[in-house]
């Protein structure tokens, strides 16, 4: 395989190594990992290769990833700028809250662009409009001249990614276990007038919104519902939760509500959405993933925010006058995910619920307006959680 293309990827974690880098490597890109975690960068620098193991019902399949480099941007920012200035793509899998921290160095790389075609910037986050958000932070750091001619220097495309990365073995090192199923959709429109990035497995689409919402409100809503409900009932793994008939039915009923929204809003047929739900329930039921409920439930404040997996679909359904009983019940389970060891947001959630009354806590956590049809329902849940 020839490696004539180069991608700079921010985030050397499991999604970065096990999903994004696997795709880029298979497509003939040299991958330059950028991170600020000293141990992680050193481990990548010391390892000439690592393996990605895909898990499915049929067993396991292993791939070797090599031809990569790793840079610690904390100490070597100038090197990162030079890599971006001469790369074909910039991708990231760092978490929505970190986008603002990686933006300044990407901006400097764009300012110093040395190739005569624009770099493709694609954020791979569990977030609606992640690349738009990143672009906002980047443009805040660009000169007026570069902003005026931005299309000649960079093209920004939102993406929707879907692949479950379970808890890794403690001695895995740089190796990553990941589920076989994947979906990576990228907006096509930003690449008008140029060749789109040649990344094998990426599905370029004219309208990303249906794919993003279908994924977020099915995979993420279902996964989180199983995790939070399981956590509150003493389960350790997601597959154990889904194997419990009562929790299985809770997940199913919650996904019936989100399916109703997807069908009505995006014109996806009921049959197609039902098939998608079946596929998702089967995926999260896979015991080979050993998906720890506390790990999946991490960051409850983000997951309870306005555009996320619970409040997002429930708010839209409430505006339509549709049922949201199951989504509201799932939110209750998320509100009860407090003071979980190793999760700062669960501690912050507990603090917010202790220091504020139900209305103030609901506004602060969910971003819902008091006159929204969903607000009162969520306040009732918050009051219940505060009293127990």
C-alpha cells in the first residue's frame, strides 16, 4: 500500500486509534496523531504498530495499523502546525468540550497552508454540528485575510459516526477492540469544486441531519437508557441490562418514541426505522462488547443537555403533542447517575441538584425554557430525584 496522503488526527484515544485511524490507514493515509497526554504519545511513538480487533457475532478479525507518527502538541506546537500546513485532512475525536482547545493550533496550520488545495476538516464527535462548532473556534483565531479566502485553505464538513468501542482490557496497550458494525457519514456539499477526501468506508451524503439524528436518537438514546437503567438496578454491563426483560422493554419503549420522531421529521419509513432499531438493540445486547454501564453513563450533564439524546427528541415530540413518557423516565435514571467514582460530571450533577430548586436545576442542566411543553414534566422528575 502506498501512503502518499497525510491526515493529522487530534486524539489518540480508542475512537481515534480504533475507528478513525483504521479507516485512514486502510485508505492509504499516513496518520499523524496529536495529543497532550504524555504517556499516550510516548506509547504511540515507541510502538511501530498496533492492532485493531473487530468484534461481532461471527467472532473476531484483527488488523494491523502502522505507518503513523505521534506528536505531543503541548511541547511541539510548531511541528503540529507544519503537519497541518502539509496535510490532506484534519480529523479529531477528542470530546465536544475539547474542541476549543485544539482550534488555535489548527488555525495556525491553516494560516500557514503550503499546499495549493484546501485541507478537509472533519470532527468525529458524538455531537450534532461538531465540525461547525470547531470551525467557529478556528475562525475566531484566523486573520481577516484568511477568513476572506477560507474556501481555498480549508473545507469544513460535519460528520456522523457510529461505532461502539467497549471497555478495553487493562493490559491492551495501544491495541483496540471495537465492534464490527460502523457508520461514518460526511457532508458532501462543503467539497464542491474539489475532490472529496478519498476515505474508504465513508458515506458522503447531501443532507447529514437525518443520519445524525437517527444515530443520536436511536443508538445513543438506547445505549444510554440501558446503561442508566441498568446502573440504577445494579447491573454491571449493558448486555446484562438488555437481557433483563423489564429493562429490555424500557429500552424498546423509549426507542418507539424516538422512532416516531425520526419517521415524522425526516421522512424515513416506519419499516426502515424499525429495522434500524432492531439492529441497534442487537448490537448493544452483544456480550462480547462487555460494555460497562458506568463507563457508558459517563458525562450525564452533557447527555442531559438541550440537543442531546434525551432532551433533544423529547422536546421535539412534546412540541408535536406526542408521548414522551418513556424518554422522561429515562431522564430520571440519568438524573440519578450521581457521584459515580471517576466521573466529574456525575459529581457536578449531584451538586447542582443539591444547591438548586427543581426549576432552577432543570433550566441549568437541560437548557429548556420554562414555557416549553417539556419543562414541567422534567421538573416533576427532578423534584422526585431530589426527594429520594
